[in-house]
C-alpha cells in the first residue's frame, strides 16, 4: 500500500488526461492527522522546476496537508507562467480539501520546457479527490511513473507500532543531490518538523545521494516526508532515522534496478579510506565513468577502468597499496597484478566492486548500473 500503509493517510492515482497514452498521471496524497508535520529535500540543480520552488517554500513552514503529483510534464524551465500554474494547482487542491494553498506541495515529472495542460490538471484533482482512500497508495505509485517499468513502493513497521510507507518514481537521470525522482514518504509516528528534517537529511544522504545511475541531475527531484501522528507513538529519534533510512534504501535500490536499459546493478564499495569523504570521492569517480559502465555491460572485469577512474579523485591514497576485487576475486593487489580476471563471473545482475585503499578506517558505497544500448535508445527517443 506504500504511502497509505501508515495510519492517517489517504491517496489516489487517476487518469487526468495529461499523458497521451491514457495511463494514470496524477496522484494525490492527503494527511488526515491529527498532526501534519513535514520535511522536504530537493534537487540542487540551479534550474529548479516551478513545483520544486513552490514546494521548498511550503515544506519549510513545517506543516503540510497534502501533496499532488503529476507525470507527463515536468513544468520545468517554463518561466513565470509555469510557476503560476503550480500555484494554481496548489489552490485547486486546497479548495477541494478545505485548506490553504501554503499547506499543499506540488511535484511534477516528465519532459522539460513544456507547459502543463491545466484543464487536465484541474480535472485530475477533482477525480483524485473523489477517489481518495486508505488503500489508494498503489494507484498513486502508478500515477507518478514516466519511463519506469514498475512502480516503486516500500513499507517499514517498527515493533513498537509505528509505520513508515513510501513511493518513488525514477528510471533515468539518477544522480546524487538528489536523483531524478519523486518520492513521497509517510509515517504515523508522532514526530515534529525539525526532527523529521534531521532524519530525512540523514536518510537521503546515505541512500538517494549515493545512487548514481547516469551522472545526470534532474531539475525536479523532490523527497517529501509527512507525519500524521495517528499511531500516537513518539519514537526514539535514532530508531526513527534507522527505519526511515531502510525505506529510503529500499526505494533507492528499486530505482536503480529499474534504471533505463540496465542489465547490471553495481555496488562500488570503497574501504579503508582516510575519511568517508575520500571513500565517496573514489566511489563516485568510478560510478560516473562511462568506460567502466560499458565494460560491466560487456561482462568484462576491466579493472584498468576502475583504477583510471579512481585515480582522478582527490582522495588521499598510495596507488601502490590499492586492491581491487570484482565479485570477490582480487584482480589487482598492492599496486600490481592479482588473480586472473578470467575467474570473475559478471553474468549475474548483481556486481560488487571492492576498492581497498589501505589508508584508514572509513568506507562508503555508491550504487550504479551499466551503460547499455537500450539506455541510449531510450534517451535518444525520449521526447518523441
């Protein structure tokens, strides 16, 4: 049920007529309380879409009654008129729910540079409002899909009795800070806005910010967290952050597994770095390397691609002390040849690349996928 798994939430996903395909394209998630605290994190791209600009201001107030999301159009780089469309969308939702627009977040996904069909948006809001239910999370997750082949949902229930639910969309333009995605997370725990913000920033930094499919950052990335307090349970802060991180990690792995055209899910783990920042720097240098990603697509354990990419980082390490392993086979050891690369089997979808810097005690993992013919085809034909 994703976002409707926690108590105190209603959702719907409807066919508003935004997509020419006729598939579901507008979702509405409503917090029925008793509390309505929220937090949000957004893309760091300087070309922020109108919904991002609006929702960042709205969630900064710490109170949210609802979020409306559409697929089929990003409403990005559409100027003042596009921003006015976002504000109008929030007002329509507010009028339907009997609240105010400054308590309604808006999120959009799709092609950049195209105005939304506002008549369809208005119709969709009316349909979604009429369809709201406490089992509508599945339909809402379907309605935010673009090039996704499956909907992404996750639920965590703590033994104490509170629950976190989430839904996400994303299959391309997946890069740190954040990734090209829309994510809505709900919880029935009693958590105030400042605590939600702290937990969300910690969780996203360890999950979505370490998911890098193709190095391309979106204009529309949005992660919104809402708390209803309907469980009447106030969780321990660390326990809540851990539960939230599990949900975000689950969704992030689903995003990566559905990456456009991908045939391998790749974890690049860097260990024994001098600092965590160094470990991340090396891991991101490798996961951003197209030659490395192409090699994995070809089932080729080309450790030279790993070393060449790691060597572009600014991390502190001695190249003569580095080890590299593919799926448990150490092909490069202490600056020289290791085991024969023919021992590595890259036919399974899951690939683990371990880079041991032998420099300290810090570690980090970044997840990516291979670069395939289908990825190129998908994005070559994206706007057509």
